[in-house]
């Protein structure tokens, strides 16, 4: 899954658990997730074992020049409609431009390798980086779900994004490598 730019996606394995947990628990990642408590090692391990055993879920590590710099989770939610949902985060110290590469490579994986029809994403409306990121990748805003999430102290809107396989090849300019 590596590209000519020296970056790529690979399956997450048990050896990545500590690294991915540290990214997930970082305040600048955690504050944009639906569950925002600090996740313990046991909870993380149980999540990994469950998710890893589920054939609908693709847990991926994004690497740049051999350095793990991000995590992506693609879940096929409808086999008939060929539709998946994704979630992702970068290592908090990932170099500039990592998000774009992580995004483009995930789209190639989803539409070229898995031949899915549609990828959906959700972002808390205050997560402006993620909103801009989805838009830059060619996603369309399909929903604004009002007061959709409660974080323990207040309600927040959630933005629903969607990208079709046909729009990916036409709008993103991605090449089939
Ligand atoms: C969401 C996320 C992956 C988006 O990545 P990103 O911030 O777009 O990552 P990039 O490194 O590609 O870009 C960083 C910024 O530098 C800019 N940039 C990227 N490459 C650049 C370059 N070569 N030269 C100049 N600027 C550049 C981008 O436009 C972006 O600016 P912006 O935030 O003003 O739009 C990342 O912010 C993240 O992991 N956030 C925390 C977790 C999270 O929110 N996950 C999503 C939940 S829905």
C-alpha cells in the first residue's frame, strides 16, 4: 500500500498498541472524539482485539518514510451498498502535510483496492480542521445533525460528509498507481 512519495498505509498490529493509544489519548486528538475520557491500556487492548477480529473493519497505520504518523479505521457498514465509514487521527507531532497524504491514501485504498461505492465521515462541527480536511478531499457535506452529540456538559452539532467513488476519480485528481 506504499506510494512513490514514501508514505503508505499498512494493517495495524499488536505492536502498534502503545503508540496508537498515546495518539488517541493526546488532548488535541481526544477533544475531537465522541468519547473523550483517557482510555486505559486494558480498554484499548479489548477494543483492538474486538475490532481486529471483525472482517468489516480495517485498522490501518499511516507511515511516512518508515515512521508511523497516523491511524485510520475504515468500517464497511453496508456490504450490499458497498458503503463504509471512516475515522482517523494523526500523531500530534506528525509533519505538516501528513493529513493530506493520509487522506488521499485512504481514499485510494477504499475506492481502488476495496472497490467501495461510498465513504462517509462525521466530524463535530467545532472540529474545523477536520471539516476543512474532508472538504479538501472532495467530500460533500450531506448533513448537519443539530445537537447530535452530548459531551457531558453540552450538546454539539455533527457534520455528516459523503464521497462517492465516481466523485473521487473525477474531483480528487488521484492517480491509479
Ligand atoms: C483531522 C486531521 C487528520 C486533518 O489533518 P490536517 O490538519 O489537514 O493535516 P495536514 O498536515 O495535511 O495540514 C495541516 C495544515 O497545514 C496545511 N498544509 C498542509 N500541507 C501544507 C504544505 N505543504 N504547505 C503549507 N501548508 C500545508 C493544511 O492546509 C492545513 O491547514 P489548515 O488546518 O489551515 O487547513 C488532523 O487535524 C487530526 O488528526 N486532528 C485530530 C484528530 C481528529 O480531529 N480526527 C478527525 C475526527 S472527525
